[in-house]
């Protein structure tokens, strides 16, 4: 009688767990997939630049400068001394 009672309780517990998994699993998967889609969308917007806020398309004729290089002062001598590069003499081999 004790073995039959244990088997009945185990079957009942497994049946309840199966019903819960059938109901909860699709809901949990939908939440997980939704989160992953949001993360992918955020990453895509970071990489490509979204059209919201400061990245909105500007009307024609409007220019935005993100970086202005520092200007050289006239007191500082040029490091290139008028040369752009070094000339390398070579012979053509046939």
C-alpha cells in the first residue's frame, strides 16, 4: 500500500509539473526572444546610428563638424622642413 501511495504522489507531481511547463514554457520563451530582439536593435542602432536625437538627418546645406584639428602656431617650426617624404632611388630589373 505504501509503494502505491508513493507512485501515485510521484505521478501526480510529474503531471502537475508537465501542465505548468506546457503553460509557462511558451511565455518564458516569448519573454526571452523579446529581450534578445531589443538587445539586437540597440546594438544595431549603436553601430549604424539611429535617426533620433542628435543623429537626426539635417536639412540640405547644414553642416556639423565633429572634430576640428588643432592649428599650428607660426612660432613653431614645421617638422617636415618642406619635404613630404623621402625619395628612394631604384632600378628597374628586367
